[in-house]
C-alpha cells in the first residue's frame, strides 16, 4: 500500500501561503517599514543609530502635523502647567 497522497487543497493552501510571503517580502515590507517617511528621511542617520551599527531591522515611520509650530509649543506649555498643578495638589494632600 502507498501512503495517502497529500490532498490537493493542501497543495493550494501551501502555494497560496508561499506566494503571499514572497509578495510581502518583495512589494510590501519596505513601504510598511518606512510608512510616511520620505526617501531622504528613511536613509538619514538618526540619533541613536550609533548605538547599534549593524542592526538586523531598521524602520523609519513619520507623520505630518498640519499645524504651526506655535500651536505645538502652546500645547506643551499647557500640559506642563497641568502637571505642575497636579503635583502641587498631590503634595498638599486631601
């Protein structure tokens, strides 16, 4: 008696998985690892790169915030003020 043949569905499933893995590696991996970053940003040396010169995986992701810098500075100031007030109230106790 011969061993049962691998079901045809199994061949199709394995082939589909292999095809998806190759497609991901060739077409999708790089764009996912550099999502939103320009070519120059993705290839630039960033702070901390010197800590691990031969990294196995490198990813650079970026976002664009459509707001003037002054709005971001003001938000940071407000958050610092809230934090200081919370610390002062915690120190005073109930």
